[in-house]
C-alpha cells in the first residue's frame, strides 16, 4: 500500500470541504482545518490512514468544545472519528482520573492522549459486558476511531432531539437503565455524564456514548455519580414524556441486585 503524506491528507480534507460546502458554515471549515492540521493530529491521522484503519472522511458530525467528531470510512465500514483537541476543564477531568486506580497521574501534556486511552478502554469494557456502546476500533494519540451509530453517514439523533421515538418511551428508559445496571454490575463502571445528550437513539434502541469520564465502581465518588446519572435520565423522561420512575427505587434495585428485565425481552445487544 502507498504511504500517505500530509499533502494527501490535506487533499482529503479539501475534498470533504468542497463536497459538503453548502451544508457547513465557513467558520466550521476553518475550525476543522485548524483541528485537523494541528501537527500532532496530522501525525496521528496519518498513522491511522497508513495502518489502513482509516480510508476516508465523509462528514463533520459535531464540533464540541473539547472534541470534533468526523464520520468516515474505515476498513470495516462506517466509523466515527473523535479528535480530542483540548481538555478545557482540566481540574474536573483530574477529579475523574485521580481517584481511578487504573490511571496513575502523568504530565499535563499527556493528558489528552490519556483521555483517549480512557475512553477507548471504557468502551471496550462496557462493550464486553453487553452495554450498548459504539465498538472501539483503534486509537492513535488524541484520536479515537469507533463504530458509527447511524445510517449512511447521518448520525443517529441524541435523545434530546427526539420528540416522537416511534415506540413507547418507557421501553427506551428501561433499556437505558438496564444498560446502566450492566455497566455497574458487570463492567463495574459508572458513566458519570449520562444525559439526553449522551444517548443516541438508533433503530429504536438507545446507544450510550461519550464515556471518557466513566469511573470504576471503586472510585470514591462512584455512587454519587451513579445516583446523578439515574436521576438525570429519569428527569428527562419525566419532563418530556411524563414517565414517573423513582430514581431511589431504581438505584436501590441496581445496588441490591434485583433483576432488571430487559424491556424488549432480548438477551443480546445491538
Ligand atoms: N460513535 C458515534 N456515532 C455517531 N455519532 C457520534 C458518535 N460519537 C459521537 N457522535 C456524535 O458526536 C456528538 C459529540 O460526541 P461526544 O458526546 O462523544 O463528544 P463530546 O466531547 O461530548 O462533544 P461535545 O463537546 O460536543 O459535547 C454526539 O452528540 C453525537 O451526535
Ligand atoms: Mg457528549
């Protein structure tokens, strides 16, 4: 296979921009170029292209404060490419890492890569336990490549954007809580930032994303985060669809090991 250089990468990004020009503001293209052509990001992207893991970019999915998400094509099909740019609230992130015995403290300059590593490993661990998260494919420095949740390059909507889910919303809520339960009991992880913004609805199923800040159940604040996750998601379903589950009962159920039935009666995920 031909080795790709910076110029080839530039060409790909330019073609992405031309192709989709009408759909994005110039400001966004400028920002994406800044992100993508940051020296270390170029180096890490080239590694992924040259390893054959990445084949193309297709879309700009999201531009957040800390990360840009692109859709692309990988060796196994559509992928989401999460490029971490900055860890803005450094202190907050340290709080999630320092209490976590899997990650010793490292220098600030390595924090971004550490964050990607953390998200990658958390995705693996959730996935292994049957929690419905995107499958992680690869990582390179500040870049994470994972399964794309959505059809034909269009990302599935966040719960926040869903008005009519097409099925009984309570089924979706119970499915999410079932995933939280599996996460806690089997993966021994607490998401810690669960909300209507970090759950995508795809083919009537909730997919949990953005797991970089998840902590192990051994973290000193794990229970506090678990309670917050449950409360936040139940509050959203109550406000939007009037579903009245009691967060304390749900929390106790998870901690005391009550069986939480899968709402759709399926054993497998996905
Ligand atoms: N695997 C994926 N498949 C499809 N879309 C995705 C995937 N991962 C992320 N996205 C899209 O990108 C958005 C941002 O992703 P994520 O929540 O992981 O990043 P973030 O750091 O929270 O970014 P932000 O600062 O915008 O909140 C998601 O809301 C979703 O729309
Ligand atoms: Mg998010």
